[in-house]
C-alpha cells in the first residue's frame, strides 16, 4: 500500500510539472496570436510606433517565461524582440513620434493578462483537477520500498 502512495506522489509531481509547462506554452501561444492580430491591424505607418512598443514588451515577457521550457524558442524570440525594438526606434525617428514607455507597459500587461486568463481556462478544460489529499493520507507514513 505504501508503494502505491509513493508512486502516486511521484505521479502527482509529474502532473504538476506537465501542467506548468503546458500553461506556459499555451499562454505564450495566445499572447503571440494577440501580437500577430495587433500587427495585422496596423492601418497607418504612424500607428506603428504606438503599437509596436507593447508588442515588443509582450515578446520580451514571453521570451523570459519560456526560456526554461523551450530555450530555442526563447532565443528566437530574443532576436524578434531586438528587431521590434529597433523598428520602434526607427519608425519613431522617421515619423517624429515619441514612444510612451508607460502606456506601452500597460498595454503589454493587458495583453499578457488576457493570454493568462484564456490559458488558465484552457488548462482547466484539458487537465482534470487533482484530488485533494485527506488528512488520513497525509498522516500515514510512507515506507520506502526497495527492489528485491
């Protein structure tokens, strides 16, 4: 019986890690989809400077979050982030428009918040809730088992 408890703890830990990685992946995918949508809706060249700042901020946040799960993707997102930041600076110089870092940060936070909400909803749909251990199962000592 204790062998099953130890194994169930191991499986529960693995499930928790899988959920965490899946949530990071889904959240990143959703945020990138929102960034793509915003890029596709740019109407005028002058809007680029105002809209690219939040996009660059979101890409940078995703890069940081996904680095432990998918380092290759994180590296590529770093390259994209640098390109976007350069583009924001160049467009701002060409149009004479400034770039409001506070507004950019607020918009990036909004994008990430929306992506996080949707990711949590999708995680609840895809992964069932784990049973909560009762005090009886927590008080039972787990006896180590050794192969014979």
